């Protein structure tokens, strides 16, 4: 899918084309946007691509995970703005919209559904790295606030076993993590020995 963002078209990838696990009843509900920047009612997790200029792309990729207290997504300031900043230093970015556990009666969980969305995003970027000129062993996650909690949950803890599709056979562990004023979930790590380097 393509999304009109300012004057440029941005590619949007739906992470589960057949619907995220546990979201089938609500997957066609539209997202809610407040003041043009705060997103909620997310039932179809997705990545918005911010491709680095191939003339100076360095092969690294970052999945940007906006915060918002698991009630909403601060999609512009903690998502697209960070992605465009990363683009300027040659990093291709993918901004994640994930399911929100504290958005009314969504029925989602942070450790289950939201973390699964980020794991799926890491797997998707790794599986499709060549298409974006990305090294599949240079994929990081950058999370802000609630998004920082998700980044820590995925980076510092083993992924639960799942019987999913071919994509789910890819590693969900990022190669580095950037935690920007993260919340407390995900600490302490249960698998620190295999955790990737962190920038705090």
C-alpha cells in the first residue's frame, strides 16, 4: 500500500496480510487519528517505510517504535521525525504501528500482542532486507517510552515459540537496540547473554 505523507508517497506494509492473530474480528476497523498526529484503534499492524537515499545508504536499518502509553501512537514526533533523521545519516527506517493494550477495551496485551507485532516487524525487515539495500545482520530497533518497553521486551528476552508462516522462521532478535526514555517493562532481561548492544 502507499500512503500520502506530506509531499512524498510512503510505502506501508501490513505485517499480517491475513490479519494479526487475535485481531480478525476488528481488523477492518479504521484507525483513529487525533490532531493529525496521534493514532489509536490499531488492529492491522504495519510498517511505514522511510528509505534512505541509496547514494549514501550504509546498509543499516532501524525499526522505529513510537510511544504513547500503549493507548495511542505518537506517530509523527516519535516515529516519522525519527525515521527522517535516521535517513539523513544513511539508515533506512521502518515506523511500526502496533496493537495498543491500553486503548479502551482492545483486549490486547503488551507482552503478547504488541511485542508480537515488533517481533513480526524485525522478521519482516530481515526477510526483505535485500529489497531495501539493508544488511540482514544490521537491523536495530529504536523505541520511545512505551515503544522503548517493546524494544527491550524483544531485544532482551527470548521469543516465544510459534507455529507461524515462513516469515516466523526468521530471527526476531534485533542486532542493536536504542531505548529512548523507555518504560519499565522488559527489565530485568531474562536473556541478557544474547541481548544485542544497547544505546540508552
